[in-house]
């Protein structure tokens, strides 16, 4: 517990100490997952997979001067972050 160092010149009234503690806690159940959102996430992952295959083919076919992971890695990483944020939300 941190000390209240900003009000050291004006001490609190001892009657206020009881109000500083938590009086009630309410716990709510987590909201159920939406099947439409899960279907959307699945469709997005399928599109990411198609894009990965297309980028790999294009980079090899047209001999562009960069590696395909410069395009595919950020897409995959953003997809992982978005999926994890959805499935590990509270």
C-alpha cells in the first residue's frame, strides 16, 4: 500500500478511513463468444493463408528483390494478435 505523500501537510480526518476500503464487489459472468465473430475470424485466417500462398508464388515467379516474409510476417503477426485479443478477453 502506498503512502499518501501529497497530503502530508493536511492529515485526513480519522472518520474518513472507513470509506477508503472496498465496501462491495460485484462479479459478472463473462459474455459468451459470438459464433458470427468466430466464423469471421476463421474466414480471415483462410484469406490470410490464401494471401500467403499468393505472395510466395508471386515473389518466386517474378523474382522480386525481397523475401516474401517481409509481406507475410506482419500479416500473420497482426492476425495472431487480433485472434489472441478476442479469445483472451475478459
